[in-house]
């Protein structure tokens, strides 16, 4: 750091000063803006969530979970994540494999399609499925004929969650697999390994930290998704309310302690994700 | 085992990497593929290993008389040493060397003790005894190169293919390894084909040298023949000798 308060005026000329060094004043300004913003936008809400959740003490907090609708919402969210995450792990792996290993027509298109969920509003994502599978939708009549219910039911929630979260594993793995190249896989093949052995013994160990990182992000988003799920779920209590939707319902009914108590569970999930994400990033860096 | 290459052509998009290449490598021979970068030598080596496939047509590759043109790399099992070694970084040296034995199908796969024994024997051979428990990241370039070679040799390949085996090493290590490879070849007599852009390396090591340029074989011959009788302008220029 270039010292601004110079107590040796005689040495002034020889003082080392980087061309990019800012003045102390501007450094302070930038740091306080950053810290202030973080505090206001992230730390304060975090504190508020837990403060509100524990307003009636530990017993009140625990009591908030002694509720059929709440437990159902948590169970449903776990179920959705349990279906979504493995599927998106497979989709993500397949997509990253295609993009990083093969040259083909439409590769650019595929790459941008993978990022689609990031720039399409989740509400639109949900709406697509309503328009396709809803009662008035494209496949609506024929689905009804066969007695299959997608919208306002678990399949719709899972579909829209898959849509919103399929980008994560693929987006983490593609650049990593591109950078690593496939020399090790080729070596495995010349040593007599078949495709299955090559994948499990060489590829998976190479990408495991990135894969884990993608899975963690995918999981966090699939448990926390509100917009897309809100459109397709229909908010049926004890049936199609996931945790985020349930929080909204509780809040709108002025049940603040339960609302914030359930919200604190999602917050803890976010914090756990953050810690795991940091750990896997370090591991990825070291690998 | 001998290698026969008949009329192989390979194009990448509009680029003609190899044009009607014919080559025969006799059993037990040590042959160098020599040429400037972009001459197609690595492509040829990869096609022989089955890591790349030649254009459909009359082209044919035979290993000891049997047609392997449509066989995959893992069916051909040619020992291949990659330019940047391609060691499995998450495995120890011993695990790297044992890989080819461990992925064998049940009836052929040796017992665990026998695998350990061959690994120890190979480590001794490449003068890296006691290094079995290390990871590739803890090795020097020359050591990695020897491990890569041992890994390829563990499965007892009939053919050994080396892509710029000493390319990434410093001059001194290169010289030592060169001698070592020649000696090794004299002992084992595994049919060996290696790619290089360094003519000293080719001439010092190989029984015969194949000169490639722009996808064409320019000339094949022993180092003496090539020096004495370059067939064309390019060869003469490349070998830096005068055409008579």
C-alpha cells in the first residue's frame, strides 16, 4: 500500500507508489459502500429472520413446526429436490459431456439453451408448463382423458423445478471439462478400459468437486424456488405447497413466528450451501 | 507384431491432415515419424491407436495381418504414451501403472498379488522404486514420462506408440531418456513407433525414419540412407543436407 501520510518528506521522491493505488479517502469510501451494502442487504435480513423466528423463544420456534401443513410442505420440498437433483445431475453431466467433448452443428445453440433458466423469468417457466399441460393447455384434453394430472400436482412442480435448476451442474462442469481435456480418458481407453470403466475411474474422480459444487447449487435452488412453482402448484395446502409457498401463506395469514421459523430453515440451508460451496471451491482450486 | 497402414486419408473439415499414407512397420522395429508441426504425424499415430478414425474408403490398418480398421482403442490396446503424459492425477504412481491390469475382464485379470508384483517390477525397471505411493504432481517431468511408459507397458502391449515422448523435457533429461528407451527397446523388442520433430532424436534412436510433410510421406529409410539420398527438395532442406 502506498502510504499517503508521509513522515519522511526527504524520501518523498524515492517512495514506491503503484500507479493504480487510490487515495485513502477513496479506498475508505469504496470499502464502506461495499460493507454497508452487504450489511443492509444480507446481514440485516438474516438477523431479522432469526429474531422474528425466536420472538416467542425456543419453545415457540419448535411449536411452529408442530403443524401438519408445515411438515407436509417440508416433506414435499424434500421430495421435489430428491427427484430434481439426481435428474439434473444426469442432464448436466450429459450436456457438459456433449459440449466439451464433441464438435457438432448447433453446439452454440445448446450452450445458450443451457443458460436459458438464468435469463428467463421463473414465472414464465411455470407458465410454459401451464400452457402445455394445463386444463386449457395444449396437451390438457388428452391428459385429462387418461386421468393424468400434471398441473396443480407434484409432476408440474417437479417439471418447473427441473427447468429452473438444470443449468447449474452443466454450467459448472462444461468449462472444467473443456479445460481438463480428454487425454486421461484416451489414456484409459488405450489401456483397455471400456466406456463405463473410463467414466467411473477417470472422468468422475477428475470432476468430482465441480460436480459436487453444481449439485449443491442445484439443490439449494430447487428447494428455494418460488416463482415457477407458484404458477404450477395452485397453493393447495397439504397438497402442493412447497416450503417457499408455505412461508408466503403463513405470512399472509399474519402467522409471523411460524412464517419466520420456516424461513429460517431455508436460511440455514442457504448458509450450509455457502459453506459447502466455499469448501468445494477451495478443493477445486487445489485439484 | 507388425503394423500395416494401407492408403490412409484423414480430413478435418476442409483440412487434409493425411493423404494416402502407406507404411509398414516390421515386428520389433523402432521407427520414428519425423516432420515439422502440422505435418500429420500425431494424427497418424492416433489413427493407429484407434483414438482417431481415418476417412471411410479404401484405407485399412492391420496389426499383424488382422484388420483392426474398425476396432476401438480399447480393443486394439496399443500402448500409447501421450505428449503430456496424461497420467491419472488422482491416482498414485502404483495405481497408474496398475490401471490397465485392473480394468481387464475377470478371467484375464491377474490376482491382486500378481498385479502388485508386476507394478514393483516395472517401478524397478524405470528406476523409480519406492515412488509407488506418490502422486503424479510430486514427480518431475522425466519421472512422469517414465511412469507413463511403465503404465503403457504394464498390459504387455504388442505395439508401443509414443507421441513426442521427450518433447516437454529439458535437454539433459532428454538425452538420458533417449538412451534408456533405446536400451529398453533392444531388450524387449516391442514394435515401437514414435513421433518427433527433432531430427537428432529420430536419427539417434530409430532403425528407420519416416519423414512426413503436409500429410504426405516424403521418404522412408534408415538415417544413413536419408542423409545420403534425400529424395526431394523438402527432405534435403529439412535434414539440412545438400541434394546431390
